[in-house]
C-alpha cells in the first residue's frame, strides 16, 4: 500500500514508524493555530504557491504558480487550465436550485472537483518542471454553488482534504467563511490582492474582472482599496447562447453584434434593486440566471436582439458602477474571461473613452488577464501561511481584518 500523501503514524513496523516520526518532526517547522505543517527546507526565503480558481462561468479550472517573499508579491510564473466536461458543469448548475438528494450530490461533486483540481495543479507543476515538495501551499477557491451572504453563508465545493491527499501539498481553502463570520459579504476577496499587485502611488486605478459576475476593485493612491460586484458579466450571455444555440459562449460576440439593443427591456433589467443598493454588496446566480431572465421575455423576440441587449446590460451596469464608485478614475485594467469577447470590450471601450477613461489589459501591469483570479488565491494561501489578514474588509463590510481560510496538511514521504 502506497503511503504517498499520507502521514502514516498508525501503519507498519518499526522502520515505518521511525519514518513517520521523522515526518512528524519535520512538520514542526511551521505552525498555525496549534496545527503544524511542513515547509520545504529549500525555499525558506522565497516561496512558491499555487492558486486554483474555478469561477461563476463554470468553464474549468485555472492554476497559477506564484512566487512570494513571505507576503511580498514577486511574480506569477506559469499557468495551466483544465476544462469542465459538460456533464460536470450541468451537475454543478443543478445545485443552484433546490433539488433531490442535494447533500449527497454536493459531496460527490466536491470529491470530483478535488481530483480535477489536483490534476490541474499537477499539470502546472509538470509544465514548470517543479516537484510538489517545492510548493509551500496551494490556495483553492472551490466552485461556488450558492452565495447567500444575507443568510451568512457562501458554499464553494471542494473536498480540501482529498485535494491535499491527491496533490501532496498543504492545501488552504474555505476562504470566504471567515469574512462572513465577521459580518462581511465574503466577497469580493480580490481587492486586497489587486492593491498589492496593481496599486499606484500616483493615481486611482480600477481593476475590472469580467467573469460570470463582473466586479471592480477601486485602488486609491491613499486609503484602503474597496470593491463590489457590479452585476452580470458573461453569465447571462452564456446562458442565453446555450439556451438558444446550444453553444457554451458567444465567441468574440459574433452573434450579439447581429442584434440591436431593446431599450425598454434594458431599462427593465437596470431597474433591478441590486443596482440601487449601496456597497458593500455581492451577487451571483441566485439573482441573475436563466430562470430570472426567461419570464421577462415576450414571445417572438429576435434571439440576437436579446443577446445584444444582454451585452449592453453588462456594459451599462459596469459603467454605472465605476462612475459612481470612482468618478475621477482615468485608467481601468481589465481581467477575466470577458476580455476575450471582442464586442463586449469594444462597447466598454466606446462608453469609457467618451468619458476620458482608458481601458487596458492587466497584462500592461505584468499579469496576464487570465491568470489574475487564480493568482489571487495563491496570494491568499501565502497570507494564511504567514498569518496575515487577507480579507479586504472595506470591500466586504466585515468588522475588521481577518486571516482567511483553513489548512489541510499533506505529509509526503
């Protein structure tokens, strides 16, 4: 029986017990809240972390290799992506609504995700030519299936213990619950990371992440970063395209540009109470989903017109949020999957350019736009290991700074 990934204190004879004892003593190199973890001896000054992210678009898993000096950001060095199969995505989407045997289905999907997360981390390490024991920790967001801060919870599926077992790496996850316990929204968690990597001493910057849900981080040169979810990003467009054409997304916005904006429908959507709420605030599929959209559509509407209007819904809700939260901003840095939608970016650029605001990719600040969110969870893992607050409490509304996450050690023999 292989003991890879297991601390086998209860197994084997004298030799195995001595080996387990050495493993345990090695684990005493780093401690947190009375639980002790092994830190690779070769990287005591600079540390390598892995960030894993699967967002509300539910298209797959991004993994990014991050180099840190304790909590000082150094670089993101490599990336890997593994897609969800259609069946996995459908099973996860089905958990958005009340259904039969939810607890069992959730547990099985959490295990399946853990295996996929471990495979993605292994793919990343293979590409980078780095063995698992050189990684200080792995930060895993998990897959959000319910986000209900008004009820004090947010559920991200991931069997973190199984991920630690499969990867052989100290695994840190369950980041949102500590912020929620402190009275926060548990989201967005990225403004503190954005401030670290993208902040400027000379100007206010906005980082715009367009995933399934869009969110902004406002980074003033003085004062704390803050941010919030602006509303739908790609999610409603993707859902409509799948519903009508059975495609996962509208490549480059090619179908959307064939339609026209339905002004009365757009006005109806923008009147949603979420947009009038003050921040801190966060949202998800619980508010904006296909079941929300379909009852608002009358028979006979051109599907391209609906899609074009959904694109404009994303553009205008983002524009409204930015002009309200950061009226003096002159530079916005964009990341997330939405940056690949040509029509979306052209319309955003047109809207902001008219107001004297320039849009850039985060690549202009040395971080690939597809790497940003996963890198953030590598950074949060480093914050946990070094016992540093990671929650942007000015953004989430929590009572104060908190160390986010929980750790699952992996003892590799």
